[in-house]
C-alpha cells in the first residue's frame, strides 16, 4: 500500500522554515513563517497566557471530554470578541477547532456538504494553504484579483470586476484584516462596496480572521468582519487565536456559521458538531480554556490587551523604520507602502530570483513571492535588510 504514495508538494512556508534552520550563518534573518518575534528573536509566551495556565494547572479538576463543539464558554467569549454583539447570539452556530487552519478546513467541509457545486473564490494571492486544502477536498475554485504590483496596494478595480462575475451561491473567502501575504487591505468604504456587490450577487462570504489585534487594534481589525455579518443573512467566519494570543502550538480556533434565524443556526450547529466528530472528535481544549480564562477575567484581559498593543505598536514602528531607511537609501518614496501595510506581512513585490539572491548573498529569508514577516525584524536588522534590498537592486 505505502509504495503507492507519491511525494506531496512541500508547503513553501514550512519548507522555508526548514531551510532557515539548516543555514549555519550567524547573521541570517528569518522573515519567513508568520510567527511574532520580540527584539531578541524569541516568540514569548504572553504574560496573561502564563497566568491563565498557572490558574488552570492549579484549579482544573478534570480532563474529561468537553462537548463536540468544545467548551461553550469559549465560543461565547470569542463571538463577543470578534462580533461585539452585532448579531443575536441565537443566529450563530460555533465550534472550537484546531487553530485557524482547522476552522478553515471545517468551513470548507461544511460548504462541501451544503453546496457541493459552489465555487470558492480566493484572492490572488492568498495564504497558500487555502488553495491547497480546497484542491485536496476537490472543490471548485476561482481567483479574484487583489494586489496591484505597481502600487503594492489593493487592485480594487480588478477585485470588483472579478467579484462581479461571482455566481449566486458561490463562496468568497475574504481576509478580515491584515491580508496574508500582501499586507495590503481594503478601506472601510471599499469593504462596503464589496459587501454590496457580493450581496447583489447572492454570494456567501467566508471570512478568515487570523490576525485580529495585529493591524489597527482589536476592535478596528474586527470592523470588516462585523460589517460582513451585519450585511448578510448568512456567512462563515474562521478565527484563529494562534497569533493574537501567541499560542501557535496549542491549536486554538473557532468556526462560526451565522445563519438566517435561530432554527437554521441550530441545524448548522448539529452539522458542525458532526464534522468535528468525523474529523477528530473533540477539539483541543487547553488553548481554548486559556483564551476563555483571559477574556472573562477583567485583569487578565486588560493585561493581554496591553501586551497585544505593545506587539502591534512594535510592528508599526518596524514598518516605519524600514520605510524611512529605504527612503534614505534610495532617495525615493518607492517603499512607503511598507508603512501603509498592516499586520505581520508586507509583499515587497519583487521576483523569486531577487528573493533567492537576498537569501544566498545576505542570509535574508522571505517567502518566494516576496512576502516578508515584519515581526521577524528588530531595530538592528532593519538597516541590514534595507541595505540588502538596495544592494540586490530591488
Ligand atoms: C503563515 O502564513 O506563515 C502562518 O499562517 C503560518 C502557517 O501555518 O503558514
């Protein structure tokens, strides 16, 4: 049997992570995988997470199974964090999932059951695991234009033209904030135009919200998702706690299905629990319980929000430093877009050959599509990167 297995295509982000680890150079710089790093290169356990874990260890009396949907208190706390009460709770079905990827996977499985003919539209570019999972599940898919290589901003005219061809019942995957991999985001007015267009087409939005709190703040980063939820009778939201709680390896996420009414939400809830049972039974609990502890304790929550703000402001400062360093070195505003982008990533907008040159000549690792993880930089490595970008002729 096993001899029939073919080599699977390597995930380019994870392959890069392995290449970086294998590089013996001391001065190498990792701008690959989307993991936050502080100025010392460490990915810290957040203070509130440490404290919540300490309390859990001290107070937890059982490790018996939770429900198939996970702990309901986790769903409630996350729904409140993300949607801020814009839709009645009874219209929302929700399950805990293994990370944001688990939420995306379960959302796609749900779409496959409910609308097997629906095309799933993805921004071009998008996080490479989106098309990979869709291909694996054998679902119809199409792309809509998103990024303008010239301005390094959103190609809004292209996006609207392509989404204008969406068929009724198709699913459109939207990045709720901090677009991965480009860092270029829609304005609030553009979101309203997209929502109006998709509504007129009868499309169903699937929002991927993996970086809430990393762009303009916890509430600001949820505004687009809230606008989508307010604008549609039905939509899906896949949320991740990996980045904003820094609990990457705990695999903590939530899938929400916002339904027309309470009855349909109940039926969707049953399907989501069924899908969890088929795929892994009970979702991971530890990270979800940590998140719930933090979100429901005012002191822990305040501390978490403060640390998340420090993280977010640190990334903004690095963006500003890099943009200004490049302005100085090139005597142009060609790289100002880096300060305008939001979230962990910016797409530099250069060729895979240039990216390879940065790696070979300067030990700087970024994804071949020129996505760089801003959180992989620090005040000392920013000038090194800027110099390398100029020396490479980008
Ligand atoms: C990324 O885009 O680098 C992160 O979402 C990590 C991953 O799983 O790819």
